[in-house]
C-alpha cells in the first residue's frame, strides 16, 4: 500500500522549479530548452520535468525515509530536467546519488543567475566578410561562441600574416 504513496510537487512548485532553471535542462552540458510554442497559437509545449532529488515514493529511486512529506514535496527537492535526463538519473541511480544531483542543480541555477537579464552571448555570423591589406589581415575574427549561417563567405587577401577565419580568444593588446 505504501508503494502507491507519492509526495508529488504541487503545480505551482513545478513551475517554480522550471523557472529557476530558466526552463532549460539542468543536466551538465545538455542545455536543451524545454518550453516553446505549440502549433495552435494559444498553447505551449513543455518537454521538461520536475524530477525529485530525494525520491517521491518509498519504492522509487533515491528515497529517504528521514525526509518529511513536506520536505519531499518542497521545490528545494526538485531539479528541472529534459525527459531524457529525468529518465537517466532514475535508471542509473548508482551514478546519480542525491548529492550529485543537488550539485547539478546548484551549478545550473548559478549559470542562469549570471546570465539573467543579459543579452545572449552567442553571435550570429552571415553574409560576406572581406579583408585586404598588408601586415596582419584577418577575414573574419570570431571571439566567443558563434553560429555561422550557411552561405557565409570569407575573403582575406594581402601580404603578410593572412588568416581567413580566426576563432579564438580576444587578441592581446
Ligand atoms: Zn537534458
């Protein structure tokens, strides 16, 4: 009978867990966005889950009998994950003990906190980039993460140190 008992998160707390994660999977280097528009203009699609860190039911993974029902249901005991990673932490319990999941959650929330209210760090590169000259000639100099659109053209011509596309840290001044 006890196997049926689950201390699920309330709807409101699921939302809090999701929002604290920016609706992005908290699993390291996953980064999958879990929320977006549905086909009908009046709805949204959610591909994420509020997973329990310490298990929700005695038969479930990572259950701790020393937790109260209230602690189990608290948003503090939840992590926002994509479906795949929510499944993974349960299927591979040995590899994902609660301490490790708490760490994932904290690191992810920290990243979200740092980027909150700031414009995206990813630059988009498209079109034609031409550089001609003498000395140091760089057609396209990419600093930081970037998306290069199909059809992007780079032309670098000159005498000296000619580089078509340079991807790397900022130049030392
Ligand atoms: Zn994920």
